[in-house]
C-alpha cells in the first residue's frame, strides 16, 4: 500500500469534504481517507497505483475537479 495526496477544487464546506471522502471510500482498494477542506487536498492509501487515476476521475465526476 502507498499513501497518495490529490488536489481537490470546489470544496467550500463540510458537506463538500464529506462527499469527497464518501466517493473515495466507495472505491475498492482505497482506504484511510482523510480530506483537508482548507488545504483543498485528499489523502488516502491505495493497493495499486492505477487506483489514483480512478480516484481523480470519481472525485471530478462528483463535481469536485481533482488532480494528482
């Protein structure tokens, strides 16, 4: 497992950060999710590197543009 941090834009409240956290937790192979609202970042552990791209896509599709 490796720890990853991505940038997440358009988060403005605790509901937003909660949605990002839930979106990431619903992806198999991702765990230990922590979202930093003020820092516009999300950190999590992945079992394989390809999950990072999947996470970025899922968070972006949820309305919060994300990038590595």
